[in-house]
């Protein structure tokens, strides 16, 4: 039997989907959280990371919870 491996969705993709669903413009989000639009674009394409304080601001704005689940069982 082949075991199905659950593929993780990258954080940047999850946030991109949340931004689209929120209806808030990227311009407004960038102004609210204090980053440039090019930085947001690079983040949403997985080419850059946001700092934890910036991610916290973004999560608050989008009403999201950011959970670190990088610790895996058996390690």
C-alpha cells in the first residue's frame, strides 16, 4: 500500500490566499504593517521572508493565527 504524504502549503501561499479572501488591497496592507509593496511581492512569491514582528502585524490585520509546527514527532 502506498502511503499518501500530505504536502505542506508554504506560509507565503497561505497568507496570499488570506489576503485575497480579506478583500483588503495589498497597498493598504503594506502601509498598515510598514513594508514596501516590492517586499510584499517578493514574500508572496517565496523569494523573501518577513520578520516575526511584521508577520504578527500581518496576522493581526488579517485575523490569523501563526502557529509554528516545525517540530515533528520522532525527532
